DNA sequence: TACTTTTGTATGTATATACATATAATTATA
DNA sequence: TATAATTATATGTATATACATACAAAAGTA
C-alpha cells in the first residue's frame, strides 16, 4: 500500500521528504512484525539483536562496547539489555581480567539453543519480504547506504 | 557508508535480510538526526508528527483516533503525546459535543507559530538527504511501498 | 611516582513503545 | 426500553530510547 494511503497524507514537500517518512514508517512496520514473532519466545527485537551479535563472537566473549557498536540502534543501551538477558540466563557476564573496566559477555548454551530455534522463524520472516525481487532488495539497500553518505 | 561497516557485520543471509536491517538502521539514523534538531525547540519527533497532523486539519479539530491512524508509528500512544503537547500549550483538547467519547484536539496559535519556525529546519534536514537524486528517492520510496505489500 | 585525561560501563531521569485492560458513551439488538 | 456489543479514549506496566552524569580503571604526562 502506498505511504499516502497508510498515513492518509495526500502530498509531501518533495521526494526526499516522502522517502524519509517512508523509511521510518516501513521500519516501524518491520519492527512490529518482527517483535510480535519474537514475543512468543520471550525476547524483544533489541534483545534478539544482542544475542545475534554474541553468537557471532561465540565462543569468545564480547565487551559491552563491542555490542553497542554493532547494534542497529546505536543509541540503545547495551548495559541494560544485557541485564535483561542475564535474568533469563541467555548470557553470562563477568569482569574482564585483562582490563577490569570491561565486561566479558558471552551467550550461554540456553541462548544458543534459543537462537537455533529462532533461525527457522527468521528465515520465514525474511521470506515474507519477497514482494520485491532480490535484485530490487539489493538496489534499495545500496541506495540507503548512499543516502546516509 | 555501507551497512556492513556501520554495524561491523561481514555478511547477511540474503539481500532481504540485509534490506530489513538496513531499513531499521537507516530509520534509527534519521530519527536521531531529526530528534537532535527538534530538541532545541523543546519537542520530540513524535510530538512533531502530531503537530503536523493537527496543522493539516486546522482550523478544524482532530480526534485522538484520527491522529493515531495518521501517525508514522501506529503503535504510538496519541493520548499521552497529546498530554505532553497540552502541558506546553501547543494544542487544546475538549470533549466533542456531538460524541462525548471523542476528544476535539486542535493546534493552538503557539503550536502553529512553532511549526512555522520549524519549516525552515525541516527544509534543511530534507535537503541534507540529497546524496541521492530525487529520481532515486522516488524509486526507493516506491519499492518500500511494494515491499510492504 | 603523582597527577591528569581518557576509556568502559553503569545509572538517573524523561520520553516513548507495546500490549492489556478499564471506563464511559454510543449503537445495535432482543 | 432494557441489555448487549461496539467504539473512543485513557491508564497500568514492562521495555526501550536519549541524553547527562557518575565512577572506577587504565593510559598518558610532568
């Protein structure tokens, strides 16, 4: 559905304005779908993002800073997301002996198992985006890279 | 900068996955820039969104439901955003006499003046997106519409 | 070595999101 | 008309964002 109809706005100042609104609208739409899917598994999209980063580092530990710099939302608060994941025993956290300011954060067996379970869901939800061709998906992605300069 | 470098991730499952992450990343980037600009004027991006919708209806009133359906983030909570705008006297709110369940929400003179002041800033920030051509902006926007089905 | 600066992480506070539920007014139905 | 169903909005609660600030450890410098 066209953005005009989604937000019932007839016109925009120009195509840059329309694009900015469309990106934010589509992002909210994506996060809503993704979040509802993850909810059944007891985690949020941000917590999922952290777990994915930790799996990427596994079996090594990651620091809070490394997680933060790899998150989609750079303003998110990795410290507190890790607190939540700790409560669910999906990650472990201990002071790094080499640099005692840092934290060694690792995904646990339980966390890895959850991600394995979620891989199928992940495949399904990206498949639901096949309303455009893979070439179009690449084109849009490349233009978004260019947009950010 | 390429998404790969922004979030330090070497590869993605496929171009759909890369696109989904890129949209969410770019949206967060846009909101951060926009939000920092608006901050000087004492409002948030969501409050700005509500004020724009109200200006579009002005001099008529809008109901809370109408605002909600036109917001970029459909899950946002228009009631509470209106509370915040009321405190700043940027909007007025009174019970609709025809249907006493509804609220008549209107932008005030103060609200309109703030938006006028912000129009210049708005032009500048959309101009900052001219790293891609207007034709490319339209193309991406149309493909995002198609992506959502 | 003593002092300053920088770095890594945590925390306080205000705002917003996501979902469930509550409440009052209106509309539909028996 | 009494009752049930629906609609519009508000509120409770958990989570996350945005920014400032705090604090301890490490690194740099006199």
